[in-house]
C-alpha cells in the first residue's frame, strides 16, 4: 500500500465530505427545524451549478459569479419559503413529499427550457489552474485544495453560528418547540425564512463551487439528494455537528470504497448507513 | 326506370374508368419509399442525431432525391434517447406509418428495442451509431444492419495501438454495457499485441468523480491507460487527467474520448492518440468530396456521425438498386446489402456475416479541434460476433 495513495485519497475524501456537508447541513436544518422533508434540496444544488455556468459565461469571472449566484439563491429561497414551504409546516410528510417532488419536476423542466439538456463544464479560474506536486507519484489540482479550504471555513462558520450564537440557539429552540419560541416574542416566521434561505444558498453554493471540478449536467441534483439524505439520517436529524461527521464518514467510505472494492463502491455508503443505524437507530447525534 | 338504370350503368363505367386511370398513374409514378428516422433531436445526443440525419439526407439528395427509382419520404420521430419510449416510437413508425426502412439510433438501449421490433415485424433496420454488441451479436437478424461500429471494434483497435509502445496498461470505464464491451475489446487487442492489462478500474455511470481512480492509476504505474466514458465525462476526464499530472507520465488512449468535444477539452487533449474508423479531413477522394458537399449543404464540417448516416443511406441504396425499388423482394434486397462494397468517406466499407461493418481503423492525434489521421492501425477489422447465428 502506497502512502501517497492514502494521502491523496484522504484529500479527496475530505474535499468531497466537506462539499457534501454544505448540501446536507441545509437539508438537516430544514428537516430538523421546520420538519419539512425537502426532496427539492438537490435541485438547489443543480441550480447552483447551472448558475455558475451561466453567470461565468456572462461575467467571465467565477468568483463574481458565485457571489451573485449566492445572493440570487438566497432570495429565491426566501421567496419559495414564503410562497410554498410556509404552508407545509402543519401538513403531513406525504403532502410535503408530493409538493417537493413536484418542485423537482418543475426545476428540471425549467432547466431544460432555459439552458437545455446539454452538459457543460466551467473553467477553473486561471490563477487556480495549476497542480501541486504530492509525493513522487502525481500532482493534485490546486482548485480542489481551494475547494476544501473554502468548505472548511464555511463549515466552521456554520457550526459556530448554530451552536454558539443567539440566532443559533433560537433556531435550535425552534426545532424542539415552535410554540414556546413564539411565545417568548421571537418572530419565528422570519427565523424560519432565514434558515430556509440559508439552506438554499448553501446547497447552491456547493453546486457552484463544484462546477469547475465536476460537470454541470441534468440529473446531478438527484444523485446529491440521495447521498445527502443518507448523511442527514446517519448524522441524526437536525444535528449540524452530526451532519459534519456523517458527511466525512460517507465521503471516506465512498472514496476508499472506489479504490479498494470498486465493484461494490456503489453500495459502500449504504453499508455504512445500515451499520450505524443498527448501532444507533436515531443516528450519531440526536438533535 | 330504364333511364335510371342506364344512368347507374354509366356512372359505374365512369368509376371503373377512373379507377383504371388511377391504377395506370400509380404504375407510372410509384409511391415513394418510406424511411423512418428514429433519432434524438433533443437532449445530450441531439447533435449526434443531427449529424446522422444530415448525412443520410445528403446521400439521398446526391442521388436526385430518389433511391431505386423511387422518391423518398421521411418520417421522423424524436426518440429522446429514452429507452422507456423506444417500443412505442418504433412501433408507431413500423405499424402506423408502414415505413420500408427504420433508421436509428444513438443510444444503445433504445437501439436494442428497435432491433427487437424490427425482428418481430421483419422490418429492415439500419443502426447508424449505437455500438451495443448484442445488436449484431446475440440479437442479430437477417433484416438488421449496422453502419457504424460495435463497441468491441474501437476498443480492440485502441488496444493494438497502445501495444505498439507499451507492455502494461490499466483501463478506466463507466460500469455499464458499453464500457464493459469497449474495455473487453481493448484487453483483447492489447494482449494480442503482447501487452498485459494490470487492472480494470470503473465507476458508476454517469459519475464524473474520477479523482480517486486517477490516484490509484498513478500508484499502479502502468505504462499506458485506456478510458471509455462519453459526453460530459470525456471533457471532465481528459481535464482531470492533465491536472493530475498523468498526461506525460502515463500516456492515455481512447476511442471516442475526443469525438465532438475537442474544443471543450482545450489544451488538456492536445496530442491525445485515439483509434477510430474515421478521422477529420481523412485523405481520400470520397471523403474530400463528402466534406465539400456536406459543408456546402449544412455550413459545418461533417463528423463521424454524419459519415455513419451517409453510409446507412448508401447501404440501403445498394439494396434498392438490386431490386429496382421493389421493396417487396426483401430477400434479394438483404442479399445485395450483405454483399455491398461501399465507397465510404471512411474508406472501403463492407459487412460481416453478422451485418456489422468491416472497416479500417485509423490512428488519430488531437491537434487543435481536429483528430488528424497519422496511420492505419488495422485494416478491415471484423467483429467476431461469436453469439450471432446467421
């Protein structure tokens, strides 16, 4: 076994895990705090990737595109919460699944109408378009290191926001008892809208950041959605800390699975999920 | 009363006369031959479908719009590359539109269903792209032809090419039928040339997380690598390969890895060697004429898919000529198509017992946005199709 191989695969796994966390944290917040099963969350990720492609083509600058894209996504998230999701809190899960599944179809059709069914790739910015030598064997693309760094900063920021600030405390309180938080004089409607917008923006950001490292293609949202639900369930519904740990766990299982048991890599993450749920039926951390 | 009777007699006579004249007219002017084009005009493969359609129509236009003395009528259906709609679409063309020839398609899953419908209804089918081995293998039929390739062929040719310079290789492919068939072809070609495949790496279709596989490839340190992915995967893979610093240390080979996406791949693809049955700007009189007339008609240079569409029409014409347009003489038509020796833009083209193309495979090098031919790797390559009982 080659040490360089383990090192690079570890970098790959960390990068994938942190990216997954950005998507899954929004999902777990919306699920945990508002109790809404949002199947359309993967569509926000896809939307981000297509935004990155379109805005980069328009502005010629990926970073600028990401900034504009994040703002647009957050606004869209707040609008969607106001128009659709705010009516779902008191509905049962079946109705939530139906509505959010309908949203997936709408997003896919919109994408098809607006940008077509083509597969696009986004260029890595010139100043990041180089590789770092790692060991004697190969080089590692600088953009992937950049991605890991950005995701790490965001993950830490999000963790501190939820676990260490007043807003975070209110969000967590809202997830356990909505009525009580409202009685304490906190505008729970706006708190929810904020959380939802944050979740949408995070998923879209993940899609935008990953666009140059991956491809922008129809159906990419569904793949991410499934893995994100695995993360949310393994981590414990509503727990940000759990989502972070579970993202990394799932990413390591997937990345190393692809190398050591390639024929079974597709099921590696589900085996991990099953094992953990047998051990802790409510996930790693209960919210 | 008698007046009425005579009136009726007159009208009857007139009707009979009218019918007779129609029949005479019909004999003088035979009904057009009906061709069902079942190809994608939307989705990821839309451009490929357009190339096939353009190529087909170009040939027919070059014959003055007639095949075997009959005018040509097209009935087109967008197959959306969707296997779940394939049966309905193919049946619509065969049963409702009563086409004399079915042409399609790009997607292997859809083409396999088309082959099934063609077998059941004994309709003539020419597959102008899909490379699934079964079509001219276990599912082969007298009335089913292919004007493109089987996945095994370009894989095998690439294997021979890689074996010229290297002793060991690793393959990377999507885990699906086309990937498996292509890799099997590569392995056979590479081993025939004295090489050894150390390992087959793969990932689920249509994933593009190549990084972990590239890392493993680098640690196995083979002398060469072979890849089979398509569409979005091509661009991603070639770029990742260059970014991982592998391009110079482990030469990359592929068949379709550069087809149609060279502009998007940019510098990462420059110098990449591939083996395929066509190369951009191939030097032969037929291809030069083909490029000129294609460019004049459609305002862009043709690609391998246009060639495959053009040859589908040529192949059908060989049958039509043999029976002078009488499509009822199916057995005679098929015989003529089996024996056809076509002058294709890709070079000489004939057909194996299983109705798969017998063709030359070229070594191409990616230069700018062109796959430039540098050499011939194997002449008249036949897919052995051991499962075909024809």
